[in-house]
C-alpha cells in the first residue's frame, strides 16, 4: 500500500473500559483493526498526553514548564508528514491542544475551534450568573457552552477530505471533546428536573470538586448520574465518528486509508477517592485507554502487549513511508507495525507523567513493567506505591514494603527517566531535595554528559 491516507481520531477522557457496547461505531471499526487492550497514555491530562502523542517524546523532555509542542526542539508528526508530501489538516475542540500550545505546527489547515454561545435574555454585561435563574428561564447549560460538539468536527472533517486535490494523500486529525466534563450530551435536558440537575451538578463541581482537588463524594445517586452523563456524551462522539467513517467508506480511497483512534487519557469515577482527570493519580482508570489501528489488507487481531501513545507517531510515519526530520531529535516511541502485522516484538516499560495542571501535583510518574506498576510522587517520595497488576488489576494493594527488591528496580528505572525538562522543573520549584534523587555514579556521568547537570 503506497502512501496511504492517514486519519487520527483522539477522544477526550476515553477510558479503556468504555470501549465496545458503549461505542458501537468504534467497535465496528475495531472488527477490521488491530485492537490494543493494554494501551496507555503518556500523560495524565490532555496537554502532556497529546504533547507526547504528537511528538513521540515525553512531556517533561524539554523546558520543564514548557510542556507543549510550542518548544522548538520537538519534531511533530504533522511536520514529518508535511515534509513527506502529505496534505495535512487538523481540528480540535479543546484549546489545550490548540494553537497556543503549538499543536498547529505542520498542518496546512488547522482550526482551534470554539463556538459562540447563545445569549441569555435580559442578562447585563458583567452580571454574575445565577444558575437558579437559568433553570427558571429554561436555559440549558449546553446553550452557554463554548465547545464545538462532535457533529461539527465530523462535518468539517468530511468537508476537508472532499476539498483536497484528487489523488493527494492526506493526514487528518480530529480531536473530539464531548466526553470531557461537563459532558456534551446529545440532547438538552428533557424536563425541569433534568435541567435543575444539569445546572446543580456544575455548581457542585465548581464549588466542591475543584477546591478539594477531586476528593469529593457527591453520594451514590449523583455519582451514577455523572457517570451516565459521561456515557451519553461518549455515545454522542461515537455516533459522529460513525458518521465520519460511513462517509469515508463510500470513497474509492477507503481501501488505502489507515485509521487510528485513541483516548487522550482516562477519567476517574472515584475508584481511588477522586473525580475527573485534573488530579489524575495515574491509576488504571486515569491512563488506560482504548487504541484501534485499522490498516487495509491487514487481518484484524487483538493484542494484549502493553503499548504507549508515544508509539502512535512512529506507527503512522512507518505506514506513510515518511522519515523523521533531519536535525530533529529522534522520536522515542517505536512503530507498532510489527505487532499489527502479527510479528512478535519485545515489550518495553511504559511511562506516564502527571504535571503542570492547575492546583494539581508537582510531578507524578507511573511505570508499568512485567506485571508490576509503580507510582512516584515528587512531593512525597516516601509514599511511592507498588502494585502487582496481574493479580490486583484494581491497584488496591500497595506491595512496596513486601517486595523491596522489585521496588528498588523501579526506583532505578525512575532515575533513568530523568530528563532535561524534569531537572529544570525540580530546580525551578525548589523540589530537588524532595525528589530524593539518589543517582549512582553512572547515572550522574550520563546526566553531566548530556548537559543536564553541572560537573561536580
């Protein structure tokens, strides 16, 4: 298959356990694809995760606080494809992975899209909005949301595919926002009670969940309603992705089109005492995501080997026959093409980071390797955790004290992950002492040789 078309679909907050019956259109795509059952995001929220996905380099790698694609040293997937002769177009409904953070680099067409919300009748400029008055007036929260929904994304994607030059290979990236809180459900509240709940839930989230960094129990009834709202919004995204795929299937070039679909990260439903992903503690529900890769002519299969979203860009470039840019840093992920085509490939450790989110953590690092998972907190390294995920998939039993040898192995892996950006991050926030950075002499020599530490 020479120079295939390439489509990348990323879905906000898409948990791995919400793939299948809840996403029938994506499940249908999975029936003709490689489905990765153990795919993980490299970041706990959109910015570090999507930065890693689009550059195949960890978010902490460059510039410390500059966790984005705006850092010039990063090469991007779209830039590599544009250099390789691809027509490139991308649209995001989340400004976090938009123009301000450099995600437009390499795209001939790019939209960081937000819609203009409806006006509230009788509201004066600067007036504090009373949600109870909104209920009385019958105004839905969705009327005032600025995020573009999945229907808009699909409409634009189909339009762009039609407008490119005939025969010109293309790369299309669409980032669907709907499942992100407050969740863009397919229809407005059906009655006054649902309208009240929609506004009241937002009030609780702003007044209770955010100040408590996610550690707020709303009660069983509200908890189930929030989860159902997430599922309805995910269903909206799935239906529109289905419409996009149906439109593409009618095109003569469908049999030369590679499609990858993945969640940017997961979502916490209070499994470990917190909501949302803003305070992602890097447990399974926060970073375990669906990954589907459809390659024409390749038999569908299900894969259980752990992989990272760091591997997406190298995989797409492999199928495109496009190289990495000369002079740029080499991408850190590896192509999944051998696995997709049924060739065994040795597993590697999976790393995921959490940083730079408002009122969140200074730095967390999760490492998965050989049926084990380790979570490190730079602010409290003595409370780092170790789980045997093969026997404890819910990550409930901390084995740090019972398995000291395994724990020390992960400590060494954590030290080898240190990078220029992470070192600057620690220095800028005066956190180097808290990091307990007990490097051995070999590690110190490597850091000095790379310019990350001053000679002693």
